């Protein structure tokens, strides 16, 4: 995630999502270009100069754009924030459908990329040699930008998961840092019994958190092959998650507080919400948004489903893509390359972004940086290790934006009624399948 994960994790309403899916099954891409020719065209476009428009909400890209312009006289980068996350996706699909006002580069979160890639509404960057970047990025982000043999974006950041916990609260109640989810549940019991106003974590139902934990547990509910899709939440990984998290809900061990609310930030500040299993981007969010808890928080590896395992998942993350309708795709590629695998990386990391590139994550300077907020801990070492341990094979639906939009009306009912997580997931599965079939996909349970 980038600077505002609270906004970028919001989901499109059904009508906007339906528009994207209509686009997904009708749009056509441009002609193919040989890799060498495209690279030469990009070099020529850079030398000639020109203007490109970038739609993004990531604030670090402002410095990247300024540096890019300084290094390339004659090039102008117009950076526009047309809305965070899903607000932008709505504007983007409208522009693509209208054939007017499409940007040259667009920021797209990993979960939303498939719906644009399937439609060929985004440029396959293999024409520019993007397929040769295998090994440049960590497995989670690299897998997320590949669809049907093409590379439709390059990662800008990532969200490998870790346990952010309030060391002061843990010490006060004699709680050891949990290394397994079983220990995590026990820690939740210990804390809530000692202080009924304190909880180990919060949750009122979040699609991203749920699917990330299923991902780590080995579940692969989504399988996508073009327009043929499988949605199946009956696998063992899903059942492992639901069994554990249902216990947390049944025993009232989860604070009924929505993330990114004022109450949530207050809980993180005063210790009444004592931990989060969340993406690496939370490091910067705690520093900037919970300054009163400086020195209280620390970071540990994500709890494991099996003792001794070292398996994580992604939670959030963004990419930069070039819409197929871009009028200056070659110059757009030059900027995209600079921002994601060139000098722009150092600029973004210096401003707090968590990188998706292996070189930066393995850099001793990055890994060993000590953070005063976290009591001098070298937090990046834990987070970088998590990035290298992300389980492979996860796929998002080509209509994930819509699926996430109905999560609270299905699975979310387990948080406010007697519905179980298992029943909620079954309802989510049924409604997701029905929607996909209505949009022209072949969807199997």
C-alpha cells in the first residue's frame, strides 16, 4: 500500500464494478510490437521529449516525476490524483469506455489489475522487455502483475505481512510474542481476560485481510484461465482460517472497531488494540498517524499455521500500468521503468515507500536501518524477510473489485449476526459465481 491505505482498500460499488467488467469482456488491445523495437522507440521518445499524464495517488511519485523531468529536459510529467484506489478505477474505466482522456500511466493495486489486463485495456509490457525482469521483484508482486502470459504492469510497492505489536502492553501482561496462530489465540485470551477493555486486534470484516490469511494457510480459492474461473472456498486452507478466526469471534476476542476509523487510531495509540497482522506499509502509517505510541510498537514475523514454518502472504501493494489507449506509450514506458526499476526507487524508499524490488530488500543499508519509533528496531529486516517468504500461486479474480464490494453483505455478517464465517464464505462464493456468470465468464465452484 501507499500513503493512504485507509482509502486505497475501499471497494467499488457494484455499478462501477459492472462497468469495468463490461469493459473487460469487450475491449480490444493494440497490435504487438517486438521487444527490441519497442525499447528503441522508448529511447527515441525520451530523446525527443514530450508530455505524459500519470494518474496516481502515491505522494512519492511527485518527487520521482520531478527528478525524471530534471534528468530528461524536454519531458513533462503531469501527475494527477483523480481519486484514491477505486475512485480512480471508476474514472479510468469511464475514460477507456469513452475513448477520451485516458492517462498514459495509471496506478493500479494488485487485486484490481486482472480486470483491466483481461480486457487488454492495459498494454502488455513484454513488448518493452518487461518479461526479462523476472527475479527483479519479490514473488508476490511479480506474480500479481502477470496475466495470461503477459506482464501488464510493474510493481511500485508491496505489502508482505508481519505482526505489528505493542511491546509495552505485551510486557505489562506477560504476553510472549506469538509465533503460531494457536499462540495468537491464547495471547488474545490472556490479554482480554486481564483487561476486558483491551483486545489483541480488531476486525469487523475485511476482504483483503481474509483472503490474505487464506493465502498464507495454503488456500487457493480463485483459479483463473482467461474467462474460465473457479471460485471455491471449501479447501483446507480456507477451513484452517475459518476455524481459528471463528474462535476469535465466538469468544469476543476481536475489537469490534473498523480499521482506519478514529476509534481504531485511538486504540492503536492507547494500547487497547495491541497488535495487527498486516502489510509492511503499516510501518509508515504508525509513524505518521499514531505518534503518541512512539517507542511502544515493535515488529515480529507473521504467526504461522504450522510451528516452524516460514510462510507469509501479501496484504496490499500497487503497480504502474500503461493503458492501451495511451497516446504516448513509449515515453510512458520510459517513466514507468525509471519509477519502478530505475533511480526512482531510491527516491520512493527515502520517502517511506516499502519496495518490491529484491535488490533494495537485500541492501544492508535498508535492512539495518533502525527506527526510533520502534525502539531502535531494524524493522525492515523482518519485513524484507517476509517479502521473500510469500507463498506463490495466489490469483485474484478478474472481477475481484466487485467481489470485494459484496464482502460485508456476505462474510461480514459473521461479525454482526449468528452467521458463521463458513456460511458467509459460502454465500460470498455463490454471489460471486452468479455475478461472474452474468458478466459472461464461465465460473465453476
